C-alpha cells in the first residue's frame, strides 16, 4: 500500500513504539485523517454550482452551457477531470449512457447519461467499491422539465459528496478500485442505475459495494427534530437475485439478515463508530423508505451489494416541490436549507468506508460452515488470490448472538489458513462470518456462510 499523505505525528509514534505498532496505528490514523478531510466549503461551492443550472430534470435542456441537465453533467465531468489532473491522471473519467423511452415518466426518447470516474487499484483493479449521487432534480410534476428545480439537497448533496470524496481519496493509492458516480434519471425511474449496473455486468466488474448517497445535507426534519449526529443506512435483508434453491438453504441455515448488503451496512456502521466523530449510524433493516426507491436498488437487482446512506430526519416540504409559499409554509429544495458541515461529515463516512475496503483484501469467497450436533463450529473458505491480494495477512472469524445487530466476537487466523474450528462454540446459538485482514490492519466486510451472504464468489 502506498500513502501519498501521512502525518508526522503518526510516523513519529510508530518509530517510538516500534514496528509492531505500525499496523494498528497506521490504520487508525490514516482513516481518521480521511474521515476529517472533506471540506464543507468545497461541498458548498459544488452544491451552489449545481443549483445554478436552474433545473437538472432528466427532460430538461441538454444543449445550453449554463442551464439544464446537459450543462450540469458536462460540468461534473470537467470537475472529475480537473481532480484527475491534480493527481497525475489517476482517474478514468467517462460517460455511460443509454436511451430510454415509452415509460410513464419518460414518454419520448431521452438519453440518460451517467458521469463515471474510476480510481484504479494497484493489485486488483477489477474489484470496486462505488459511491454515487444523483444529478437530476424535480418539482411537484415529475414531467416538468422547465420549472426551476434547485435540487440542493436532493440530490446535489450526493453528487457534491462524490466529487469531494474523489478529491480526498485521489491523494492515496489502493489495492482495489474506487468508483465515483453521478447518476441520472433517478427521479424518472432509477434508470441511470439500471444502465450502469447493466454496463458493469457487461464489463465483468466485480463490485463489492455500492454506497448510494441520496440526500446527505439536511438535519432538520418535518417532525421538528434537528439532529446532526445521526445518519441512516438502508439495506436489503435477502438478496434480490436469490434462487429458489438458495432460499431453501437460507430457510434452514439462516441469513435473512445477513445478505452482503446487510453486512456492508454493518461495515458502514462500524467505520462510523471508529473513525467519524459524533456520528451514530442507524441501520435500517429495509431496502428503502416506505413506498420510495433509490439508486442502490438497481445494483441489488443486478446482484451487487449496495446500501443507501442518507440523513435521518427528512423535510418533505423540501422534496419534489414547486418553489412557493403557502399559508406561511415555504416549499422547495433550496440552497439555504442545506447543512454543509453535515454533508461533509457523511462524505467523510463514505470516504473511510471506501478506503478501508480498497486497502483491505477482497472479502472471502466460498465461505462454508458446519457443526451440526457437535460441540464446535468449523468455517471454511477459498484462499484469496495472492497476486490480487498481496496485502493479505489473514482472516478474522466473527460470531454474534442471533438477535444482535453487530458482530460481537472474533478470532484471528493467519493467511495460510482456509478453515478454522471454534471449540465449544455451538453453531445453533450464533451467526458466523469471515472477514479478510490486511498487513496494515484493514478489514473487509464480514461474509456470512453460504449463498445468502456471498459478495460474489
């Protein structure tokens, strides 16, 4: 692993404590640095710029240089290219698009264009962790492509977060690849995500996690709660692509709350606890909010792990509304209602998750478990490819009570192990999983045994 930045304090501490302290110290200090690095001022500038395009509706103008979704996506692409220039060309920046027509919200042929920036890994460039936000905005009428639609929080905040995460993480090198995505067509039916998910399958990309950031800039809800210390993470409980046979296996062995998306959510929660100050993640055991959808869903439907990261308290008067005042109530998703420090905090959360997963080895593959009618539990897994995972130091076996939200206990085993037996730990009483660990102490998400928990073996 190569770091472009390291604090003098970190290096001095390691020197004084000796080499044995290096792994834990480096992991802790560098992730804390990354978590605190996003700039509220830069995020404010990006959101302000996106709002300046007037509307970013999917059906809005695509030819103007100053107004509409076409101008917005060209500016986003240019900004990713500028970031790439500053890191010596470390980002691959391009469009992924397709034409959609004949749907309820896209009646005429419309080109849906996503802006993608890839920071390739040095050892396993085909393994990805992705952060996304949505370019498009809307007002009350989902077919209104001309009215002013600032979309400051929904979802300029998510796009600004992806841009800022790229600025921060492009200062480092990682073994795995990181993808930053500004997706289109979300408000019209999640089309940008569908297009990119299909493209990813065609390219054979190994996406281990999608972090969909949809509204990360509001701290005051319609419920009158003001809170800048919590965020929500939504995740599906069972894999959408589960086969009938896999469902039968899950029924008898468990896994209803241990899909790869759910264990990705646990990873997000853990990283928040360790590296983001004054932030508590609420893990919501649900794909998304009631009756609503987000751009992680198309990736789940394509078989990729994905979660939605967002604010805890929503103000529905500021979402999908014409700009107006009625009975003293102001409506509309305007710039003044965005809390930029909070957006920076959630951007920091995304950044540490992506850094941690990209520095860690790939999640273990083909994890199996046995232990019926025994006083012990044995887990087995396939050895990781050493060329793709040169940082691999070993694995951690995790277990927890079946009603526990987070993993509770663990034991470490070296890299040459492909199985481990937990003596006097009865399989019936716990849920189990395996994570991979790097030489510097970075861990992958935990993988639940069997098809229910597979991250794509």
